[in-house]
C-alpha cells in the first residue's frame, strides 16, 4: 500500500493537533499515538497517511523548511477566529512554493483549512476569503471544527485524492 506523507502547518493555537487527534483517534483533545499514521479508505481504495503535526510556524523557522522538504502534501490551518493566522497561511504557502519549486516541483497538493467553525460569534475571517485563496492557488478549502468533528475527514480524504493524482501525473 502506498504511504503518503503530509504536514499540518499553521500558527500556534489554530487547532493543528486537535484536528490531527480528531482524525486519528476520533476524539477531542486527547493524547494519541505520536507516530500519527492512519490507514483508511478513500474512494474504496486503502491508503496509509503519515501526518506530521508541526509546532507553530513562528517559533521554528528552520524546522519548517525541513518539514516542507519531507512532506508531499500540506494541510494549511488557520483559525476562523484569528485573522493573524489567516495571514500566516500566505507566508507558509510562499515558503512551500520556494522550497518545492527549487526541487523542481509541479502542482503541490494543498488543502486550506479554516478551523473553529463552531465559534460562530468570534469569527474574523469570512468563508469567501478562504474560498478566494483556494481558487487563486488551485487547491481546496474546508471550514472545520475539531470540536464537533465537522469536515475533518473531508480534509484528509481530499489531500489523499490530490496526492494520488500527483503520483499519477509523475508517472506520465
Ligand atoms: P495547535 O497549536 O495548532 O496544535 O492547536 P491545538 O490543537 O493545541 O488547539 C489550541 C486550542 O484551540 C485548544 O486548547 C483547543 O481548545 C482549541 N481548539 C482547537 N480546535 C478547536 C475547534 O475546532 N473549536 C474550538 N472551539 N476550539 C478548538
Ligand atoms: Mg499542536
């Protein structure tokens, strides 16, 4: 079975770990296996996804470059309740482009995630802003809540579909 590697990136506190735990464990804010891998079916085909749950972007710039080099796909998370974290997605995207294009990359599998959709009253970023970004970058956009579990599986299924597509195009 093909093993895919993806990194979950974004500012500290946006819910990267909560999303990863929710997906791997099906629970909210509980300890989980630090290897962070899960076997699951996408479009009736099994796959094994290894998920690198990174620390906040600002603190570990050099580590970020390493995570980017080691990953094939990227889940870029911001908090719908924190505008700063949305701006951070732009910077992370630039870093990914810089590193992957210098490696002679092609289309890079990316999913943008606006998390904490359950905190309706605290929203600072509109749905249309996330959608616009995903149109510009030709990637996907989901609004999730690790707390209620909404759209979490869709994010990981989407990245696997993109990774598969990417692999097929490499063979041509
Ligand atoms: P990380 O630094 O990006 O890994 O963020 P964490 O996963 O540690 O989450 C930071 C805080 O945000 C946690 O204390 C959670 O309580 C909260 N959080 C994460 N996801 C959600 C969510 O979907 N909804 C709400 N309401 N809170 C969330
Ligand atoms: Mg974390």
